[in-house]
């Protein structure tokens, strides 16, 4: 686990060190100022795992959500859930960030960021997205080769390898592991 990660660093971190499931959530939240429950759980717990404090999480989600709703509504409808994720309300259990297996098994509704994009995106949309993230067409095809065989985690490991110019593909089993491996390589 890293030290305290301020929300101000998330735009940059999402480009460098997030797997695409979490980059997708981050970008979705930034452009839509909203995430449904499933997306908030997936992304919110990931953020907790990388070292975003409870106070910073509240501030981060509040700042985005209140571009559409007022602060009172935000407090009423969404704050409890964030406290809950950090084990500060309800059962007081501190919840664990989702693994790849859990995320891949999710059955996302169309308009949310929930799920693993290697599984949930159609191939042409995924190609466009990967190209927009800076991958060459050869690299895009290397990732897609795994996707079409249903090997989503291998696709993710290939993407990691390309993004970090690493000699080996990473064996990915958890988005937070992806993040930590990335941060280790970035020094
Ligand atoms: Fe996220 Fe895992 Fe899918 Fe990679 S394989 S995008 S880390 S759920």
C-alpha cells in the first residue's frame, strides 16, 4: 500500500498506472459527474486500495457529483456508501477492493463503468479506446488477439507490458496489483 494519494494526482496516475477498468471509471466520472452504485464500488474501493484516504475520497466524489447535484443531495444519497466502504458505517467492515475475477464476472449495465472493458466492450470500440491511449495498431492487435480468445487478464498483462515498455507481460490478477507493479517500475 502506498502513502496518501491526493485526488489531484488521479488524472495523471490514471493514464500511467491504472488498468483500463479503472481508467475507464475515472474518465467516466470526470465526464459524466456521476457513477452508479456498481461503478462507485469498483472504483471507490480501488482508490481506497491505492491509498486515497476517506476524507480525500469524500472530497473527490463530492467535487464531481456536485457539478450535477447540490452538496446536500450528495451527502444524503452518496456519503454513507463511501464511509461504509472504509468501514466507518454499518457493519464497520473495511471492504476489500475487487479482484479481476470478481470484476470480470460482473454483468454491467450499458451506461456504467462497471466491469472489465476487455470483456464488456465490443472489439471495435476497444480498438478505438486503446489507440486513443497511445497504442500503435500493431500493439492494439496484440492485445485484441488475447481478447478474442477470451483471455482478458492476458490482454491486460500485454497492455501493461506495452505501456511500461517492460520485457515481460505482467500476470494480472488484481487492479491494485497492476497499480503497484506499475508504480514500482515508475520508481
Ligand atoms: Fe481490470 Fe483485471 Fe480487467 Fe485488467 S483484467 S482491466 S485489471 S479487471
